[in-house]
């Protein structure tokens, strides 16, 4: 991992002369060079370069520095799609199928997938490096340059693969390059979200059990923070799940993401047009050089009808092959998305179960607090009743403390009988209140 990190780090800036020499060096493959940087042109455009990690179909990776407009022209993408990959902005998870590329924004994985390469924003994040390593391993192990096969060859290989699976022999999955790159991105995003959900579960359950045994301000604050993290993570997982489900429900979007098939159709159409032009030119040359004979030389209308019939048959064959390939691509991509939809749905179920456990804990705590509150109310009711009974003694003492004389003051046992009668009366009143509370079921007695 350390070697890969050093290899994927952006190269050190060279002098202006060296950069100019590298920039104007003629490319071998005929494509626009990415390694050179034109500093003068950069200053004129006023746009900064951004470091990208490029992984081709053979699994080879390199760090390139490309400006925004060059990337837009190379991948045929609008500016708003590149803005989704900007690390300075926080956008929800998105998978967009375009004419020549697939824009993927899944958590830390922000990349552009084409039929020939994967362009990933360069980052020192461990998940980005793991994505590059895993993609290289799969491409180099399976020989991704020859992964996709035509329909007949693919059906033959699938039949042999089913036989191999019956005997327990592992066989590679014949998927186009863009689907392999998308699969690794989905796997990285689902793994990252599942690991975050697992960490949250490990932290949550002991904390909630501690809260049920001891309700304190510190535990309540920790649970509040835990619930905030849970809500944020659930929202992210739900967005990835909705994005996969939306792709699975739209056959047009899935067919749009079959970039290898689009490239093959374009090449076939170009070859067909060239062969048709060659036929016409050859036909014209023969008509000029051939001797004029009413028997051997076909008329001009016959030649035109022949060329049109050839073009029509080629067009119909291309349309039939396109429809078959589109159905096949939809099935392959739908199976791929369905597998990771199950994974992300399982992660969402974990978070939902954790949220239900938190809600149950909150309900249990509320029940405990309500029970304590009811006990306090019952104690207060008993205390109020006892206070009322004691107040009777105060009333009797107030009456006998007045400044007037009655014959009962002269009796030696009068004070004792007053206390006895007042106590019995207070006890009768207190037990009468208790019977009333029990009769009305205001407290358990």
C-alpha cells in the first residue's frame, strides 16, 4: 500500500522548458497527451489542473494532471457532471449514465468510467487506494482487455461456465470493462457503509444497555450523539439504495451505461459506411471501364437499388443486433445491481434495527421515568393526606388557646380526652382517605 501511495502521488513539477518539451512531443497512440503540462496555456485559460488516477483495461495505472475542459472534451461530459466529483462540495451519491462515460459518486469513490479507462480523483484516502488496487487485481487476473465477447461467443462461454460451476471449478465473470469498474465502486461503497454500520452497532448496544441500568445526563448526551450519527448514516445508505433501485427500474438508463456495446456499434457503423462507399466507388469504376453493352451492363437504377438494398439489410441487421445486445446488457447490469442492492438493503436493515432498538430503549426509559413520577405523585398524595390529619390537631389547639373560660378547663382529665378524641378522629379520616384512593384505584394499596 505504501508503494502504491508513492506511485500514485502527483509528480514533482519540472521546469518550464522540460514541461514544454513533454507537451509538444508527438504522441505515439495519436491521443492527446496527459503527462505534459502547458504552463503558458494554463495561465491563458485561467483553470487549475487536477490530479487523476487513470486505470486502463489492462490494469495499468498512472497519475495524470488534466484541467476541467480537457476532461470534458475527453469524456464528452457537461460541466455539471464534473461538478458532482468536486471534493470541495458535498453531493449525495449518484450514478449517471452518459453517452461515452459513467459518472460515479459513491461516498469516497468519485470517478469517471469509460469503455477504455477509469479516471479517479487522486486522493490519499485508504478506500480510494483500495479501489485502485482491487480494480487492478481483477483486471490483471481476468484479462479485462478480452472480457467482453459477442453474443454467440458469450452464450457458448456461459454454457461452459455453467458446466464448470456444476463441477465446482471457479470461472471468471465475462462482463464489460465499465461494468467491472462499476462493480468495484459499488463494492467499495457498500463495504464502507457496512463497516460504518458495524462500528455504530458495536458502540451503540453497550451504551444503550448502560443507559437502561443508569439514567444520567452523561449517558443521555452520548445516546443523543449516537442517534445523530445513526440518522446521518441512514440517510447516506438510503440514498445509495434509492440510486441503485432507480437504475434497476429504468431500462433506458441501464442500456445507456453499456459503453462497450456503444463503442462496438460505432465502429461497425464506421466500417459499414466505409465499405458502402468502397462498393459505390468500385461499382462506379467498373461502370466507367466496362464496355457498353445492353446485355451485360445493368442500368443506373438497378445499381442504385442494389446499393440501397445492401444498406437496408445492414441497417436491419445492426438494429436486430443492437436490440439483442441491449436486452443482454440490461440483464447483465440488472443482475449486477441486484446483487449490491441486496447488500446495501441488508446494511439499511441493520441501521433500521438499531434505530428500533434505540426507540425501544427510549420507550423503556420513558416508562421508568413515568413510574418514578407516579410514585412521587402517590407519595405526595399520602403526604398531603397526613398533613390534613395533622392540621386537625392545629385547629383543636387553636380553639382551646382562645381567651375564654369554659367548665371543661377545670376538669383534670379534660386535656387527655381531647387528645384521644382528636387522634381517633384524625385516624378515621386518614383511613377513610386511603379507602377512597383504593376504591378509585388512584394508588396500589
